[in-house]
C-alpha cells in the first residue's frame, strides 16, 4: 500500500509551497542546498516574480545554478553565496514567502549544518521582511547532531511570538520511524 496525500514531510512541504506561492510573488529560499525548493519556487513565481536564494556553501550554489540553467529558470533567481543571517543586507523589499530547509546538504559535507543561533537571527529578520499575510515555512530535522538543539531553540522562539502578529503551526508525523522532520508554518497577520 502506498500513501499518496500525506506521504512525508518533504511532500507536504512541496504541497504547501504549491498552495501558497502565486505568479508574481517575491520569495526567499533561505537554504538552497541542491536547489529542489528553489526550482519549485522559480516555476511558481513565474516570469514576473523573483526568488532570492541563500547558501553558505559554494557547492550548493553551483548545484542550484546548474539545475536552474538546465530548466531555463535562472533569469528570475538571485543566488547569494552568504549566510541567511544577513538577509537584511541583501533584501529590503516585502516578501510573500520564505522557506528554510534546515540541516546539512544531502550528498555534501554532513558537518556543515544550519545552527540555532544563526537560524534564529535569520528567522527574526525574515519575519520583519514578510508582507502582511506572508508565509514562512521551516522544515526542521532532528536526526543529525545539532538538529535537536536547533529544533528546541526554534520552538522556544516561535512559541513566544505574539499571537496578535503571527499564527504559528507545527506539523509532525507521530508514527514514522527514524525521527522524521517537522514543519513549522508561520503566517504574519494583517493590521486590519
Ligand atoms: C537540507 S539542505 C537544503 C536542501 C534544499 N532545500 C534542497 O531542496 O535541496 C540545508 C542547506 O543549508 C545550508 N546552510 C547552512 N547554514 C546556512 C546559513 N547560515 N545560511 C544559508 N544556508 C545555510 C547548507 O549549506 C545546506 O546546503
């Protein structure tokens, strides 16, 4: 038997990107990695939209650039080889959506991981940049060294966000083996 609708966290995260990102949107992939999310985003925003993509590893930027070139979608993506902690130095315009896929680069150096302190700095700056009713999606992995600490710090931070300004949702599989990742979905409220 195969599940089709809520198979795993990664498929759920893709479903959510498809649900929330529209033609013409300005979005950020805060951890481009192998470029899978960047590719999805670049299709969804269309030729009028824009995707900013961050990664601290040259290898990740190169793999993502190659994937976008192969799909003729590099024209709407601005790749930034730097930490997402510095998001405010690169982006000043209001954002429709920001996605973080935390952890290490698959098929890369597993010692290079996202870390609680830089992740939280980035998330707090990115929440400022979000438009009203903008969405932040975070996929958090707990199976690698450092992952659980990052998840705990993230939850502590997200759990304290003012309910009048943000809606924060956590989604997790309760019956999957091998410590499956979790999703956090944050919506910024509108002022009305
Ligand atoms: C799980 S991977 C991302 C996978 C990617 N979303 C995909 O679809 O292939 C996590 C990435 O975060 C990157 N990373 C780690 N710390 C970072 C930071 N401070 N700023 C930006 N990227 C970072 C790693 O280099 C790695 O490529």
